[in-house]
């Protein structure tokens, strides 16, 4: 299958004669075998199969294969949430005493994970601007740094990461680049093609598309050579919990995703449920149809807002006036996503009134599903951040995040217009 449209629909599950055409839900925690020897081989990775759903499940595995194919990776691991996926990916290579260099313009939950929770575990993070020059990125790297982290299109600041620049610095210093690709989805951007090594997703967003199922995914490119880097001796050393197993020797290019599943998923247990994987797969089948609709609607809404005298500013990478227009054209020529941020003249008070006045759009925490929704991040998702941290993340007090859905664009614009009339 060469086209991503076909992969969205067909990849991951191939029913044999007489089997269900639709991916079944294997709603079972465990699987039966006839003898202990077979189970032992499964535990020791000498045979493939499913024995306990925390580690693998046929429904979950089929969706993992589909997402790996969409991103062009060697393997994927579904998790119960995007936060779970990010945590699992980082802890696969980091432990107490290690260090991360991250873009400061990232999702608030990811910022807290790096800035608060992982620091408690002894993993430090230095935050730098997403637009940092190569020398600035390199200056933040320490001997104990294990990875660089960023988002293709940041939530909610909508900064666009220069993936090639960050990847070049990472590889020069023998470390991987982790990229969260939630907003563009693999339909609009495939970070592996630009040098990223590990891709992360909150599948709860565009991949699911209907706000029905929480989920996250870790995807391994298979391109990073863990044995060639002096930084990852621990990664390559024998795993005492698996009789001295060395992941690079056993799994080759898929060493990272194997370790993430065998060690992190085993011990921490943030596996996606079979039911949620089934629902996610239903969403993935139309991802290639929905993303162009989101992007087209968002482009028209952004242009309307930019020309409206009641709007103070508009941030959308698809606008030619946008700082990131060039990078967006480079990495996402078919569109970025359906998310726009803007400010209304009148500041925080006007933003609050706008939120109360919309009718078609819903004020909700979620983002990136079929329905148009709005949010005021400074008082919700990012309320735990200081004023300086808000600025670093690209969030201002008047910022409204609008996730443009796939309704008719004229109805969306009409709703925005009537709300603006009431708040100004």
C-alpha cells in the first residue's frame, strides 16, 4: 500500500476467508495456551503471540501496525492516553540523573510532566525557544542529556518546529529527537522523513476524531542506532528482569519500541483498552478525509478573523502573514491542522464573553475532533503556569483557542460573528 489514504482504511488487519471484515474487539485480559513451554517462549520473546492484554492484544496490535505504517515506523505502542505515551517514551531512555532539552512551546500537560513530575524522579529538563538556533540548542545540551523534545505544531501556541534543525543537532550529539505529531497527524506531516527518531501522539485528537476514546501512541522510526552512542550504555546493557536480554541485539532496529513495551508497559501499565483501540481504528479509517476538511475550514476562518476589525491578532500557520508560514509550507504543504488561536480587542474580559456567546462552537477542554470548539487556555488548561511560563508557552491572557470542526464553514463563521457582536 503506497498511498496514505489506503493505509488509513486497510492497514493493520487482513481478515482471512470466513473471518470478520471489521476488526474484532478481543475483549479478554488473557489468552489460552496448551502448555507451559509455549507460554515460556512468549515471555522470553522466542515466539510471537498474545498472552496478557497489558502487553499485547490482537485488537490493539492491529491498530498499532496501522499507525506505524502511517508514520513510516518499524513499530508502535498504544497507550491509555497521550500523557501515558509521552511518559513511557521518555522513561524508556531516561532515569534519575539524566537530562532533556525541550522546546518551551509545548502542550501544558507535557510541560508539567517535564517541569514538575519528572524532576521529582531526578530527570531534569532545560526549556529553550522553539525557534532556537542550532548553537543555542547545542549550548543547552549536557553530557547527561538523553533526548531533544518538541511538537510539530505546538498546542496551543501553534509554533512550528524546524524538525530538520533540531534533528541535526540531536544526531550530531548522538541522541534522538522525540516529536509530538498530534496536531498535523501523519496525513499532514511525517516527522521521520525530516530526521525525527520517535514520534508521539495523543490519539484522542484527530486520529480518533470523535472525542470518544482517550489514547496515545509511541512510534519508533527504527533509524536511531542506540549501540553507536556513548549516551545509551544503560539502554544497551543486559536487562536483569529478562535474563540478561540486550534489546539492540535481540530486536535490532525495533529495540526502542520493544523495550518500551517489555519494560515500561510491563511495569507501569498504561495500555490502551481493546474497546478504545477499536474506536480509534474507526476514526483512523476517515482521517485522510477529515484532515483536509479541518484545514480548509480553518484557513477560511483564519482569513475571516484576520480581516475583522474586532480581532486584535490571529495566529494560524496557514496565513501568509504568520511567522511560521514558511516552515508550515516546508513540512506541511497540504495544511497544518484545524486549530487557530486569536485575541479579541477588549482582552481577557472580552474573551470570556465570547466563550459565553458562541452557540455552534462549544466551550470544552477537548480539541481536534469533528465539532468546532473553543477554549480560554490561560484560565483552564494552562492555569497552573506562571505569567512568565505562559509567555514562554506562547499563551497570552486574551488567547482563545478555536478548534475548527468539519461543519459547513459558513455556519462556523456566522457563529463567530454573532458572538463578536455580543462581546464588543
